[in-house]
C-alpha cells in the first residue's frame, strides 16, 4: 500500500503548524510502517470514506449556525432599511434649503436636505441590493441544510419533547 503511505506524509507536511499538529486531530496521521500488513492499510481507507455520526452532527450544527447568522444579519439590514425609508418619507416633502443633520462615521454633520436626500436614497438602494443577495444566500444555505437533514434522516428534538419523554409532570422537584 505504497500509495497510501505517501498521502499521510503529505498531509502531515501541510499541517505542521502547532495549531494543526496534534496526534488526536483527524488531519494528522503517521505514515504506515512498511512491516504493517496491507489489510490494515485497506481498513484505514474504508474507514476514512465513511462519515461518522459525530461528523454528521457537527456538519448539521455548522449549517444551522450559518443559517441563523444569515437570518440575524438579514433582520438587522431590514431594520436599517426601514429606518432609511422612514427618513426618506420624512425629508422628501421638506424644502431643499432646510438644515438636515446626518451621522457620518460617528460624527453628526450639518447639511441641507438637498444634499442628504440623494445620499440616503443611495444607501437605501444599497441596503436593498445587499438584502436581496443575503436572501439568496440564505435560501441556498437552507436548501443545503434541508438536503443534509434528508440525506442523514436527522430529527431535531425540542426542549419540550426531551423533557416530556424523560420526566412526568410531578417529578418531585421542589421549587
């Protein structure tokens, strides 16, 4: 199994930094000694091709966290877009020479309505574009998560389901 002996050695060279160099890391493996049997070598190859339950759960949690992060960012941007819309609706009917204050980089700047209105409109359009891209990314990530759930037949238990299955309503705990 000379071909297999070379792969771990290359793998070790790629991850020699202290962060990756651990005998317990799945990325670290010692090269096989020539005296070891080829049966051991083929066993290692088939085990490496299988996905463990821990890896499935880890991937599921990673995908779920990524979708939650995208949802949170999208909610933040939607809130900002609503604020921009409110500002636009408020300053559009005003006279262009009237004073307007705008927060730029943490500094409150005095401008006129005519100067501020185009900048706020541009920012609103930019927010709308970013939100559209985030919605597409969220849809793709949710599809990937749903595919992962379907592929490995994952069922998610809620806290209520776990509590109801293990204990009765009168469990004898004093509050």
